[in-house]
C-alpha cells in the first residue's frame, strides 16, 4: 500500500475526528500518502478528494462532527456506483481505504474490497448498534450528553412534581436509553428490544409511585418507540399528573468527544492503517471482551446483538 484514503459515512458521531487524525498520522508515520475523501461515498463518486498531511488534522481531536463531512449516497448502493467508486480510487492511486461509519457503510466497504480496493471499517455511531463490537466511536460522548441533559430535565420535573418523558436517540437500538436509564435513575425505560406497548402498566406504576411520595417520574423513551408527545398527553389524561415530553434530538450527536471516545478512536484509527500495511482487507476493527480485534466484514454484518437481559433487569430493580 502506498496511498490510503479515509472517509466518514452515514450518521456522524463525536470521536470521528480523533479517528481521522489517527489514520492520517499513522499513515504518514509509515511513509504512506493520505487522501481525504469528502462526504462519504457521495464525495468519492464526485471525486471530492483532497491531499492530507499531518497539519490537515491539527486541532481536531477535541471537536465533534467530522472534518470530512458525511453523507448518504444512493448511487453507491448500485453495482455501477461501486464500480465507478473503485475506478476513481485507482485513478487517484488510492490502494487502501478506511471507512468510518455504521453497518450500511461497511456494506459499501465490503463491495470496494471485492473490487480490489483494500478496505477497513471503523465502527462510528452513537447508537452502539454494531453487533461485532462492544464499543462504537461516539456512544460514550452521546450517553454523557444525554445524561447531563436528563439531569437538568429531572430538576425541573421534581420542582413541578411532573412526569417527564425524555426521548433519546438510538434508532431501533435501546443502548442509549438503557445507559441513561441507569445513569439518571429513570423510573421507566422503554426499549425497542423489550417494550410490549403495555401503557396501562406504565400508568399504574406512575400512580403508585406518586402515592409512595415520588415527586417526579422520569420515563426514558428510545427513539425506536417514538410518539413521546402523544404518550405524554395520554399519561396526563389517565393519571391527572402533569406530563411533558422532551425529545433530545441531534444535540446527542454533537459536542466535544469524551476522553474514552478520543482514546479508543485513536487506537482504532492506528489499527486500521496497520491492517492495511499488513495487506489485510475487508475487515472491521472492533473492541470485544477488553481487546481490540478485527473481523471479516461479511461475518461482522451477519452478527446480531441484544440488550443484555441481566442489565435490563438490574436497571428496573434499582428504581423500585
Ligand atoms: P450507517 O453507515 O451509519 O449504517 P447508512 O446505512 O445510511 O449509514 O449507510 C451509509 C452509506 O453506505 C449509504 O448511504 C450508502 O452509500 C452506503 N451503503 C449502504 N448500504 C450499502 C450497500 N448494500 N452496498 C453499498 N453501499 C451501501
């Protein structure tokens, strides 16, 4: 490998910049050239490709977002789009690519590998919904951001003796909701993986808790369940307790990455370049059972994971 490219794709996540910085600086340390591909696969197909050096990634380790921007690209899902992408890589002498993104981005990375461009994926998503890894770049920052916001809602919720529904991100994965449920001591956590839609039980618990003297009732609602505003109206009507919905939204995707996200993203970025230098391709870097590992992309995409049931049970036990 002489020249590598790096791109960020799909949803952005805090820590992606730390990963880009590590890719660029590791590559330069190994005597490689580095090109930044802007706006994910969309920028690849538009040939938005820039030379990068050590200073291109100065002053970014502490910033959220991604300096390479990110996008979704329909054209790259087609075989013609992928072929065009591989040809553009060859034209720019890019013989290895690091793709930072989620499962969708890894599917694209697998296609590029099959077309002869050595490709390594790094797990970048706040949702933690990548089965082959216990850690994804951005999750730690996002849960900390959500936790701090929920603490604030909780203060005012207690003062006004309200019930609060707080909707966190995570698409169809409940990891952010579960972690905030623990960290914020929420009375109820509604996870897409577990919630059976039994609103009457929820209402009964709210009424019971009020009778026991609880001044607030915090419900963490995962994005995949949604409908927080209408749920609040129904709960208020059924309990007589003032109920408000707060949707935290995109604030959870931004902000300065935590120490953990900076460190893990840096190590994963360096690891990706090392794999390319070893001639490896079609692999995803993950973190499993306390170790950094790499997994075949198709095997990684075929894996599934679920909320740990024991953790979910503990989270429920601790608020009763
Ligand atoms: P994420 O990577 O966060 O899961 P997406 O699912 O939106 O986000 O995927 C990001 C991009 O990856 C898509 O816009 C598309 O360009 C590319 N991609 C997704 N699925 C495929 C696929 N099956 N083949 C090739 N490229 C894909």
